């Protein structure tokens, strides 16, 4: 969403007003009794099994409460009649059930005389899943058949090729991190076709553009998403990692108006879900709206955009404190790393669609692409994969004066940078030290996006300040310059250029 759209509270006269969202108001009203029967309680039961044998200790939930299967794999749960699904937290060691690569781990509740039975059958993996990989697709956000074609002919084949570059049988799964489409529900089919092309199972996160905009409350805003993908919050496991998906887009009843907020129902469920996870474990939480970014600080704004961060994030941080946590988010169309204490890192992803399919980059200069995460036990390493380029493409060098505020300096955009990285430069082979990081506009984004006439496709797109630009002042006699970037995992990426040949590039 553009920054203007995130200031909707001001247009509603709510800026600066304390708004209390009572938990009772965030839950759907219970069904009315039919033929004299009390439908306030539904008994859910069933069995989780593999190869004909029940699986013990599997978490089963209705979105309100969590129970574990017994020694024979059976469960029983007294459920609120407003619950829509019964679903499992897929345990480690088992394949992800999927249909055309869309994960299916749930059953829609259709009670008969106050009871509903749902069995789940899992397939054991052929290999140990302690080592595995996953990718995060933030904001495919397709609004037209042309956008859908880009997703299916460029992004999906790029991911398929990436998976194929790893050793055979490497385990991969994906997360569609929200805004799968752009309000056009008929394009969900194209999104699912793209997943089938990519060839790995995907779990979905609901975004603000995946909501029913004619809903009267937040509860109804996820109706179409649930029809296609199931519950909006859930968990699953692979190897030693516990994965969680949450819905942090709270629809306030007016088309395209929302805040970043986690409901009491979700937080209460999350506490139960994590009670079955050993403290110290690695937990990966997937949301759409970032839990937090520093964008408002870069823009020197007094208040956080309530549609751009999660208002009640402190409670999420508290719940995650016993774990080593990674938070995956999108929504912003820029790339950023945010650290909370010593145990939480948020990965705010550059987007699959870049600046809404207007060209090769997001409006902070990050290439259109996605995050790739390599897991070994509880350890997670990562890189950003630009669509159409190799994974070694991790920086872009701009000529001297490309940033008007630094007329004697060349600039480098290191889009996946965080504070553990090192950015050094060499002049004609001589080491000159580390480059200076400053907040500025990416020059290529200015070239492609600045001004009321461009980009022609979406004229409201504008460059946004970023904090992953680096500067160095070469000497007048310099001919060649090398930038060497070392990431937090000691991977080294280099780009060498002749200064006289250097120009704005869309690489």
C-alpha cells in the first residue's frame, strides 16, 4: 500500500484517539439454536494417522483451543460452534498434504447433531527433515492477467530453477506472505497455477488485498481466503523448526481500511500452540503487515502508520520471548531487517511484484524477488533471491553523483544488509575501508518512479527512503573500483566496475 493509504485513521478522525478493540467484539456471534437444539457446543473428534498407525502427540485445534492426540492418535475437542475449521499442526517427519501445491491441513466443520468427525492421514517423508529450506513470497499482488502472466512466466519458473539448483530431494516449502492478489479474487486461480509451476508446497498468509472489502466486520473479511486456503492462523512443523502463520490485518468495516493488529483470539490460541514447543526452540512466525519497521523514523514522522505496523506487537514479543524467533512479513514493498532484543529478528521482505509490476525493483531499489532460508537443525541462514538473477547478486553500484545530496560520492545499494554485514571498497586494488551508510533515495528508483507521470502503469508509486545505501568518495585518478560485501554468515559478494563506464543499471 502507498503511504497515503496508510494514513486512513486521520481521514476517519481517529488520529490520536485511544481505540479499544474488546475481544468480544472481535468474535463472530454464535449460531442461533435450530429446532430447539443448543448449537453453542460442537464435539470434534477423529484420528491422526500414518501408514495405518495412529500418531501420538499431534496438536489439533479449532482455532480456539489446542489438544494433543492420545497414544492411538485419537483426539476429542469440545468446540465453540462459531469455529469454522478443525486442523492439525503437521508434525516433523511428514509430508505436507497439498492440492496443486496449496497446503491442505484442515477440514471445514459441518456438524451433525452437535458432532463432527475429521480424520487426518499423513505420509512419512522419505528423508530426515532436520535440514530443509523454505522461501517467502511477499506480495505477488496481481491485479490483471498481465500481472498474472509475469508471476507464472518469470517468478514461478525462477523458483523452480532455484529449487533444482540444490541437491536432489532437498526439502523445500514456501510461504505466500499475503497480498496474493490485488482485490481481484478471480486471479486467485492464477496464483495457484503459479504455485503448481514452482513445484513446492505453499502455505498462505492473508493480506489486506486478499480480504472481502464488502464485509461488515473483520470476521467476514476473510471469507474468500478461507474458502480457498482454510484458516487464517495455524502452525506446522518441519525438522526442529515450529512455523506459525497469523492474520495481523484487522479490517475496520470500510473498503480498504485496516490496521495492523492481532486479535485476542489469535494471541490466546498462540499461547496454547507454543505451550507444546520447548523453550529455546526456533519459531518462525509469518504475517503480512510487518510487526515493526523503521520507515516512520526514516520519513521523520511523529507517529507510526497504523496500517503499516502491528499496534499491539509488544504482546507478541512477550509470547515469543522464550524462543529464538524469526518474523517473516511483507506489505511494504521494501527490504529491511528489524531486531527486537537478542532473540527476535524480523525479515521485512522486498516483494515478488517489486513496485506493483511496474519494473524490476521495489521503490527502495531492492530487486523484485523473494527470501530464501536454509535450515540446519535450529539454525537458520538466509539470502535474498532477485528474480532473474543468481543468488550472488546482492548489491548494485551507482556512479559518482547519482545521489544529488552526495555529488562527489558513488553509491551502493546492499538490499539485504543488516548490522552484522560489512561493506568495503577498493580503489584500483587498494583497500580503502568500509563504506559509509546513510539514509537516502535509491537512484534507480528515482529514475523509474519519481514524478507524477511515472511509472505509467501506477503513477502513485514514488521512491521511498532506505537505510541500506552506502557511499564512498573515489579519488580523481581512480580507474577501477571494487565493492566487497560480507554477510553475517561470512559469504562474500563482489562487484568490480570501471568508473568511466559506470551508469544507472537495472541489474
